[in-house]
C-alpha cells in the first residue's frame, strides 16, 4: 500500500467514529418534579414546555423530559427527587417549595429551577435574589404581599361579611404560618373575625366544609396550596353548595366556577421557569441567574357565580378586574 493511500484510509477510519458519535449524541434530559398529578397540572406543564420552546427547546426533538408526579402525596417527593438524580438529569424543574426542598436535599450539583410562593432567601434556597450563589434559582412571588390585598378585594365584593373562614393546608407549614399571620393581621385591621380550618387531603377538605354546614360563614378565603389547586373543582363545588362567597389564589379556580381570584399568573410563571431551564441548557449558571419576581398579577371575577350567590359586583371592582367571566 502506498503511503498516500494509507493516510487516506487512516483518515477515513478515524473520522467515521467521530461522525457517528456526533450523530448519536443523546438529547439533554430535564427532570420535572411536581407534587400534583399529571392531569391536575396539565395546563401548567404546557406553559413550562412553551417556555422551553420559546428559547429553542422542543420536547422529543432536542430535549427529553422525565416527569415525576407525587399525586398529592408530599412524602413521596424525596424518593422521586432521588430517582431523578440517579437518572443524571441535567436540570431539575421543581414546582413548589416542598418539591424544591426535596430536590435540594437530593443534589448540590445538578441545577434546580423552582417556582415558589415563599421567600426563597428565608427558605435557604438562595443566598440572595440577585445572586443565588448555588445550584438553585427560579421564579418567585410573595404570597404574603398578596394576602392582605386579596382579603381587601373580598371585603369590597362582600362588604357585609364579618365572619371569614380561612382554609389552609398544614402540611406546608411555612406557607400556612405566613398565610394565617397575614390574614389575621389584615382581618383585625378591617374588624373581621377569622376561623382557621385545616385540610391536607381530599377527605379532609370534605370534612372541613361539612363542619361549616350548621353555621355558614359569611365568606371563605382559600390559602395557597398545590393540593387545593389540584382539588379546585371540589372546593368550588363546596363553596357553591354552601352558597359562600369565596376568594381563591388563581384564575384556574374561577374558570372552574369559583367567584373571584387575585394572584400571580401561574401560567406565565411556569413559562418563565421553562425559559430559565432552557437558559441553563444553553450554559447559564444558576448561581448567576437572579431569581425572577412574578410581575403579572390578575384579578378575575365570575359574574355568573356572583349572580347565583345574589351578589352585585361593584362597578369599581369590575373596572379593576383583568378578566370578567360571564
């Protein structure tokens, strides 16, 4: 064999495995950890995938997503987080504070992008909002800053209401404590009485509402909870059955027939989480990505629900509503 032919043959043999490796390089795998069921979180998951798409990643084409659902059983989260770490995903999307805590305990190296209502600095997720300084960053809205405003809006809609029932989920202790304190302080300022009810399961939700039947309260204030979001049809059913005006945390409740909501636009927050995951896939470091503050807050009112309850929504409230469902 001539030297020139040997060099050509050698070059061809050497190049083939490199080309094959390039063609067969696997897609990056994102772990998606959610405390709800896939059905309950379907709209939020679509928003997350839209955020990925907005930055150039399409599931099944250039990114893979491994979903892990806790089905409203928070005690499953540590094992599900550990499973994602064992699969060596490149990023974990964590969709609540308990989910983020489970992911944080499972890894100190894999980037984690969260969506959380509490202060992530106080929770120990990040060193600061501007410079997270670890493997965590994400999207945040402060529930405490919205709570008093939501109670004011409920009182404006039902000015005669003085006895308010606050429904909270005690399994998320930090959120529950903050909500009880904030609602209590706002209620005292408005001269309202607050009775706190706890529910951590679907059965306990039924029990909580059944306890209200003998003496119906003037209004219901539902706290922030992934369980409540997943069981929103159940909550709306009970509020309608007892004919109690109710205030919820997000538009999904009102679209399901609830009276009113005021809170962060969760679809936008989940879309932003997808964008942040995409930025990390492109090489950004979570320690240097500032925690993004939710900027879209919505007041949504269901006029049909108001009519069923015999309520006249004040024109001033209708004028401030971002959406009125007829």
